[in-house]
């Protein structure tokens, strides 16, 4: 057993599609091939989506990683290669909350008992990082996040603990991925005289948070 290094935290976005509506989620199919067929039957050309099984796990798409892709003129095209690493994230936090409803009911002895019932579920992801002067072709930046927010675009986020082995088939905790879609709720760019410029972003989850492990 080894402790996980926080330097392996990864946050990925998928914003080049420019979608201002939610990504399509195809769920409940028994296989990834059936999910692709169902997705293509309803999707328009160029529309992106996530293929999910009945247990809210993202299907594995062969050697391409998670089944995240788009309709390419009636054929499925995996889009994982278009996922962009957010630049220089120094800290990343994924939070999931279940609302709890409390119910009081009478028992058989004229007393009462308290029960709790799970309600709505919500999740969010926050990240802080450095603003770079030069951005590689496969990276997003704090400035890019500002543009996503200005355009009210939906983004796909992928949270992994070990971004060097995020598609490893070994059943290790560092290779678990959490994937979801959301909207940037808040983004802040800051910098002072003779100081490093930084950004902070909060993404509010839309729909469920899914798990993936090939």
C-alpha cells in the first residue's frame, strides 16, 4: 500500500463542442454496442454524449477509454482524445451531497420513531491553479474557463487521482475515475503586482456523477 500523491490529481474539461445544452446521456443498455446504437438513433450529427450502464458506470469503449463521444455523420466516434487537461491545477476538490429527509412515525406502543430517507443528490467540483503565458495544444487555461463561463457552456469533467494511469485495468483506488457534466458556476482570475496570477473555478454538476474504471 502507498499513500497517493496530491500531484496526481487531474481535472479535465471537454468544452470545444461549445454546447449550451446538456450532453446526452444514454443509460440502461446491457452493452456498450447497444448503447451506441441507441445513442445514434436519437442524436444529431456532431452531438456529444456519455454511454452509461444501469449501475451508473460509464462503459469502457475498448482501448479508447470511457465511452464518451459524438455522432460523426451517423457513426459513433470516441471523443476522449478531445478531453483537455486544465492547466496547472494546484488543488482540486470533488464534493457530493445527499439531502436527508427526516420522517417521524408512531410505533406500536404509542411512541414514535424517527426515520431518515435519502433525497436529492448534488455534486460540484472546484479547482485552483496558475495562469500560464503559453498553453499547450491539449490544455485548457484559466482564461479558457472564463470563456466557457461567459458562453454558459456545459463542460464534462473527469476527476482522477492518478492521471498517468487513468485507464489502467488494475483494481486500484488511484485508477478510479469520476465523470460528470456541469456548468461553471463561478470563475475568478486574480493577480497582484509582481505576483503569480491564479484562477479559481467552481463547476456545479448537472445530473448524476458517474464512475469509470476500465
